[in-house]
C-alpha cells in the first residue's frame, strides 16, 4: 500500500523563523523550459531541454505579532539576502521528508474580506546562487532533526538517517535556529557514515552565538555516504536551543 501524509502536518521555516502556525497552504512547482528545434521538412515538432526553475507559493493568516507572518514577509520583499526556506512534508521527525530552497520573495499580498479572517499570500522564485547543481533551484531533502527544543546538557549525536546507498554528486543542508537561550556558542554539524558506526564531519555550520537565532545553507561536492546524522555541542552551561536541519543529495 502507498504511504500518504496529511497536509495538516506540514511545517514552514523561513530564515531563522518557524512560521508554521501562520500558514494554511503551500505549493511547490518544478518547471523545465524547452527550446523548439523544429526545421523545414519535420512532420513533428522537436524540442530540447532548457533551463529548470522552481517556485514556492505560501498562503495563510495575517498577523501583526512581533516576528509574525506580516512583519517577516514584508521584510523579505526586495531583501538583498536570498531567504532560506524549508517546507517540512508531514510530521516533524528525523528521516521525514522536506523541501529545501533558496528563494527570493517576488510577491506578497494581504486580503481582508468583510466576513472572514485577514489572509496573506507570498510567492517565491527559487535560485541556486552558488549551488549550481541544486536541482530545480530547490531540492528534496530528509529531516535530520525533529525541530524540537533540546536542553544544553542533552545536545549530542541525534539519530541517523539511512539513505539506502551513498551518492556521488554532493549535497546541501539548511539550518534554521528559531529559538535559542543557550548562554554560549553552539556548534551544529552534519556527519556521514558508510556503516552507521564510524562518522566523519560532512558539513559544519557557523557556530551559533549565545542566545542567537540564525539560518544558513552549506553545500558539499563529491561522495555523501549512506548514513547522515546531526551532532551538536555547546560551550554554554544553561538554556536550550531549537533547530531544524534538512539535507539533500544531488
């Protein structure tokens, strides 16, 4: 039997914000342009594959809460720094599916019907930036964390994800840190392993400062081993941190 998921479990992270509670719908579209090569004498039209693109469309509820939907989506429009987006597909769980992307916000709209709640829509055009092999400027990924709060003393290696085989074309991971009260730097890494026993660092994110909220994307080339996991450590002595990491293979 196929495995299906319910849309109610979707989650949305944009930069250092978990905006899940503000959205009610998300759609992802992949496109591949074609160029026509039909010539005289051809009975059928002919085409060659061109450039690929990806778009994200989000809609939900307007809120004037600090760090809420309106404040953050307004700030993204025309931002010189490309936002980082993770759309969690289904329940927050290590090994669950996600989409990761760098995506410029190109439209933001607010509607206020007389008989309903004020609503928002935001449209994003994905871009690979320096990650030229990022498929469709977005990529299918696996959640390497459950996005839950972890106390400073409980940080360490999280459960591993089995991808069934290694891959040879590199990959990328996005980190979102929406909540952080740890009173020291926290180091978060993605590690890989061929046997789920011996581990090596694959991606090391920039150290997250004391009580800082942040986001980052990092890419690697070459072999990515079969198993992936996240490990975190901190120099802090109190507090907790909430972070989401999803990783894609190319």
